[in-house]
C-alpha cells in the first residue's frame, strides 16, 4: 500500500510539473512572458503590461491571424506593443485598433514599417474589450 501511495504521489508531482510547460505562449519560437502596451496618442493615458495566459494568447492569436496588407502604408499609431520574451529580448510593434467595433486593427512591425498587417475584426474586438474594459 505504501508503494502505491508513493508511486501515486510521484506521478502526481510529475504530471503537475509537466502541465506548467503547456501554459507557455510561443511566438517566433520563443516563450512570451509579457506584452506591454503604451498609448502614444496625444491623450497618452493608457499603459498596461499583460502577463496572464489568456491575455497573452489573445494577442498572439490576433497577430498570427493578421493578414498582410498590400501597398505602402499611411497610418497613425495608437499603441506601441512590446512582446517580451523569456530570454530578455523583445519585438516591438505599432498597434492601432480604434474604438469602432466595425473596424479591423492595424499591426506594423517596427523592424519593417512599410509592411502592415490587418487584424481581423473579431480579433480586434477581443483586444478592444481587453484593453478598454
């Protein structure tokens, strides 16, 4: 009976430890630890760092679902968004959502500001709810 209890306890610990790895969010083959948004509009009233799994997943899914836009961009930036990785590195984007639920969002990687990505309306609305709640 003791062997069974010991085996069960070890198995429980192993399963519990392995589940923690399933909660990590991957982007560009790196573990995301946080996403920081900073309002760069004239109002400049918003800044938030997201670290919870649900929020990180929502942002990364919106980025992964975004579609490249043709042509040269003419846009304004609403937020700078830093995706911070476990190794201390980060990727910076310009994010524009607006407040109109009928609009798609705009995502631009700071490393190539001539290429923009349209964030689907559904994903944009999820992000709006998260940011403007």
